[in-house]
C-alpha cells in the first residue's frame, strides 16, 4: 500500500475519532448508555442492573466508593415515554427493577455516578455525567434466561430528548403507567 494512502487513511480515521470525541459520544460494552426492547412476561418487565465497580477510587482497606445511579427511561410502542425513574446501585451490587406493561417496551438506561445523598432526577442527567464503563444491564426472557442490554452511542441531542421528555411527564399519572416501578432495593422517583 502506498505510504501516502496509508497516511491519509490514518488521518481520516483520527479526524472521525476526534469529531466523535468532541461531540461527547459515550460507547463501551459495559458503558453507561444501554438499550433493549423488552416483551413483558405476564405483564411484567423485569430487568437487572449491576455496578461492576469501575468508579471505585478508594484503596483497600477502605470501603468501595463508586456508587452509581441507573436512570431508567421506558417507551411504549407509540413511541411515547411513559416512565422515567432512577435507582441507586452500590459497588458490586445487582439490583432488580420491575414495572407493569402490557406491550413491548423499549428501555434506555443511562448510568451516572452517585454523589452523597439520593440520586438526582433522571430529568437532570447531562451527557458528560454518563459513565464510560462499569455498568451491566440485562432483562428476563420468557424462556427463563436473561439477555444483555445493547450498548449504544449516546449523543448530546439524545440526552436532551430523554431528559426533556422525562421532565414533561408525570410518571405516576401516565395513562400507560399502571403500577409504580419497584427496585430491589427501592427505586427513587425524585422531583418528577
């Protein structure tokens, strides 16, 4: 291969990478932006979120400090957001999140670092706060198996759309939302 063509190709790849990075895209297999279509089992959507400990900065023997917030955004087939809530996930913990739905549901998850106190509202997430690694999401399948969520590239417009839709709905008053979400441990729905 001609050295000029190789150099031009490398520069082009680097330019695209720099452009993507400048836009703040976040993508990794265990990253903070994941999506999955879920068919309810007996009118129940059941998901599992795991904090793998990537954000931990405390050295042993101190307790791990890399807690995360799982910001959950659920859409009906219309598509219309009918649920947004946030669940705290401590280091090395897997939580279960369940809610009622009678139709296929698309669920998007944005994982963010958890500071002191409760997780902030999912209507206030900003792209820069979405973690690049350390979060795993899965769903229950009718067969009894689980299936991993798929990572996706998160752009600034997507975050703005999710947070604006979340801010504009009343999660407990939505016509599609029959039973409030449950997290084990409990889910938080602050300030919505």
